[in-house]
């Protein structure tokens, strides 16, 4: 399916690993919008996670999404819904793409639809019918236009557009065959990593778990998920470390070892490189703020 949704605003921004450059930030919550068009030669983005909900709308092209430890095939017109705190990465195939991205705090999910909307995030890929696509495109067009204004009324209007978007998806179930790939050795490998990240895992050990040679497993892991093995393992450990920093009183050293790092100094260095802040200052900052 190759569908260009021309009714969406034509402004283009550059995609980055943390697409939070255009911002509306008020006491009632945070909201980010970004759009990127890609040539057929661009392959993949940097993997990441964040404490925001995410909705990804692919207006043109195809891509593969690695979310948590599952793989999804995404086509033009699909919406991808990602819960906050979930590791994800987009793998672009050899085709031109046009995508729209929303990151938002919980306050932008209508309270009356909060329980029902969980089913959409659990489903992950929402594939609208062809007749519904113009309505979805129209909502994203209004979000894009309003996000550029960012005045005193933007929060109210954006919340209204998000209510409209969630209501539309909940009223109209996803069409069949949306996104999910069949089980693969790499999915089994990521599930094993998720269950054993606290141990001193090696590529050779995980490859053996799925009966593949280390060299072939390494290449397949990268081409399938977009992550290098070590990159994915480190990201998973850092994600858990952030949780422990916020919700426990464990020392930095204890957290390092709890998350599979055998050297607290190395842990602090990697943590700072990824988060642009030390573990200790991250804890202080998060204890002084609340996510809405």
C-alpha cells in the first residue's frame, strides 16, 4: 500500500533520536509533534525510550517497528501506539517515507477513555479502513497547524484533537492483518535478554539459546531489530536503572550491580552519556518533579 495523504500539513522537520524539539509544555502536561520525510536511501533511526506516550502515523511508505521485544510490519496509513517506558526503534526499508509523530503525557489521553485506550496500546498497530483514512489525516493536519501556534488555547485544542483521534480509533476497530510478525529467533532472543539482563550475558550465550552461530546471530539481530546486541542490552539495563533510581533508595553502586553492570564507575559513565546527566542528579531531578 502506498498512500500519500496530501491533506496533512506540508511542513517538514528533521528526524532525530529524541524527537522533542517542537514543544508545548504547560502545567497540564507535555505535547510534542514532529514530521519527517525520508528518501529511499535512509535505513533506520536510533533506538530509545522515554516517559511519554507515542503515536506514530505513517502517511507514505513502509517500515518495520521493533517495540519491547516484538516486531511489527507497518504500512502507509497505519498508526503505531507505544506505551511510555517501552524501548522502540524504527527500521526504514528501501522506500521513501513520510511520517508524523506525537509524544504526549498522560493528561492528553481523555480521562473518560483512559481504560478503553489501553487496548489500543496493547494492540500496538492500528490499521484504519480506507474510508477512515481521510478523517485520521484531517486530525493530524489540525494537530500540526495548532502545534505551530502554541498559544494559550493550544493545550485545550490539542486535547480536543486527541480526544477525537482516540474516539475515532475506538469506534472503528482496526482492519484485519495489522502489523504483527510471526515469532522469530530474534524475538525469542530479546525475550531471553529481558529475563536475564541482570546476568553477565554474552552474544555467544544468547546465540546458543536460539541455536544460531554467534556471527550469524549478530548480523540477524542487527538487521531484524535495528539494534546491535550490546546496544540493546545496555539500553535495557539503563531503562531498569532509571526505574530503580526513581522508585528505590538503593545506592548508585547497588543499582549498577542490580542492573547487570559489574562496575559502578562504568555504569555512571554510560548513564551520563545516554541521559546527559549523572545517576545521582537524575534521581534528584526526578524526585523533584512529577509526570502528568
